[in-house]
C-alpha cells in the first residue's frame, strides 16, 4: 500500500508540476478571448470527431482480437471495453493505464490469460508504429530544422519497424536472436521464447495485422487532421502547414507515456512547448484544453458503461 501511495503521489506531483509550468505562462484574459472569438462550428465538429474516434480505436483492437477469438466477440463489446479503458486512463499511470483494465476484463473468463492480454499490447504497438511513421513522413514536408527531432522520430520509427519484422518473421527473429541464446541462461531463454511466440501468434496473421495497420493509419490521420481543424477554428489568421501537426502530435502522444495522472499536465505542456512558436502559447493551450475536454467526455461515457455493467452483474448475482 505504501508503494502504491508513493507512486500515486509521484505521478500527482509530476502532473501538478507540468500544469504549473504551463499555466504560469498563460494569459487567461487572452485565452478567454480566444474561446469567445473561435469558430464554434469548426471547434464543435473537431470535438465530436475526437469523441467518435473511440469507434476506430475499438475497430483496430477488434481486428487484432479476431486472430485469437475468431468470431466469438462483437465489435460493440470491444468498443465498450475501449470506453472503460479510456475512463480509467484518467486515474491510472500514463495515458496507457486503461490498457490494464481492458486486459483484466478481456482475460478474466479466459483460461489462457497471457495470450489475449498480448492483443492489447499489440494494439498499442501498432498505434505507436503508425503514428511515428506518419511523423517521419511529416518531417519530410514540414521544414522543421530541429536536429534532435529529425533524429529522434525516424530512429524510433526504424526500431519499431525492426520489431515488426521480428514479430512477423520467426526465421528472421531466430537469426537475430541466435548469438544471444548462447550466452543467456536457459530460464531467461524460455521466458523470452514464450513472450516472442505470443507476439508471433498475432503478427503471423498478416492479413488481419495489415488491416489493423491500415485502420490505424486512418485513425491517426483523422486525429491529427482534427487537431489541425480545431487549431484553424481558434485562430483568426491561421497559416500553419498541416505537416507540422503530423510531426508534433505524435511527439505529444509520446510525451503522455511519462508517468503522470492520465497524461494530465504533460500533454498540455507538450502542446504549448511544440506549438507556441507557430500559434502562440494561449492558442496552443486552448487547443490542448479542447482535446482534454474530449477525453473527459469519453471518460464520462466509459464510466456510465462501467457502472451499468457492474450493476447488471450485481443483479445477476442476486445482490439487488
């Protein structure tokens, strides 16, 4: 319990620190004027699209799960688990904290606990691979001269692509792993082999994995373009190349992996840090707040699904 309390305290401090750092730089009178003068139609459309993206998130995971579950589950059920995960993302460490809850619901009635759980990690991996690939492509057209970014995004993309080929091609993986197999202890070899086989179980189904990658590109593209649309709605003179969003939104997404309360504070700080030179601190912060609002709306929907599901289960067990 002490470790959990300390962990929560650390994440709260991190979120609070980043929020403090960004809020102290914001002119709230100017921020209020931005919201007053924004194009309500563009902002509302963007907000609705952000909320609707949950269906695409669920569809990507559904395609991956079909490899294991075949046709034993429905897209609607996977969407409900996705929404519950988005609800718990607010409270659990990093923006991926809700993944643990999705795994719990998915495997609690399954004898093979580990294999279905790996589907969530695979889904997260494909999301990372596609968004970083788009960031690498965006760098080509954005004109961004930051050397660190120009090295970091392509390098990380290359590593993920390498892992993709390792997971999907067992012969290639054996050749890469052969030197390490000779020096690692047998118990560690067994665990690594078991872990690899679990990932390979999904990635060798190339058709469904390919479809999930295509759907993920579509999802990420809509998400980035929605940021672009909302930004154009809150700015009077908007002239930012869309390619800039394809570079910085993936970096903002990566920043939420920092331990915090659901990415709170870190995400808002990252929006301001990356976009302030293009749209000003207040406009960048306004964009982050609209995205945060969409997260809270999704969380409310997820909480309702979670509570209804628990209430239904309790009625079935005769507790009501």
